[in-house]
């Protein structure tokens, strides 16, 4: 199996295909704006909504790079990527749709790449490495979303994906 095939498989696993961890599709199923805004005690804890916005930011950054568009600078650094705009159900549904849309758009661009394209730096880091980084990023943050759901009692006590 070549690198591109592996990337494509794990890219799909992060969003829609059950693998070693539940995909975003399952982690975000039945999450409404109220649950998405719930915050565990402590200032260092993010909400599900903040996490979705954060993940979308980094996916959108790769998408912009692949489209030849410039990166947007973050004056406040990583913390600026967790900022939620809006509080209504429609705002939450829009945030989730954006995550899924950007992820799927990146998948289509990945399908169009040649294996050799994965080694091209953009700007400094190889395209393939950026995809692998985002896959690991997805696994990490999906785990956080599921933990929050477990803390709120909104995650099934027993869950099977077989």
C-alpha cells in the first residue's frame, strides 16, 4: 500500500469510517448547540464547539495552501483558533457542516495528487506530512469530544461498531 492510499484511508476514517476510534460523524451525532457549548470545570477545558472550530481552522489552512492562497496570520496564536461565533443551533450546525465540507474538499484534492506530490514542501512542510499531521490532530480532538460527551452522559455506555 502506498502513502497516498494510506492517507486516503485514514482521512476517511477521521470523518466517516469507523477505525481504531470513532469518526467525527459518530462523535458529533446528536450533539446540539447546548451540548456543544458545555464546558468541563476548569479554565483550560474547551467545549466541543470550540474544538470543532479549531479543527476546521487547521483543515482550512491546508485547503488554502493547496489552492495556492496565502495563510491568514494569527496574532494571538493557537488560542485564536478556538473562538466560537454565534450561540444558536443554526450557528452550531453551520460549524459542523463547515468541518465536514472542508474535510471532504481536502479528500477530493488528495485524490487528485500524485504520490510524488506528497513530498513537495508547502511552504516548508511536505504536503503528505501535513495530511498525516491533521489525521493525528483529528484522532486527538475526536477523543476530547468523546470524553466531553462521556462527562455529560451523552455518549453510549456500551458502543459497538462491528
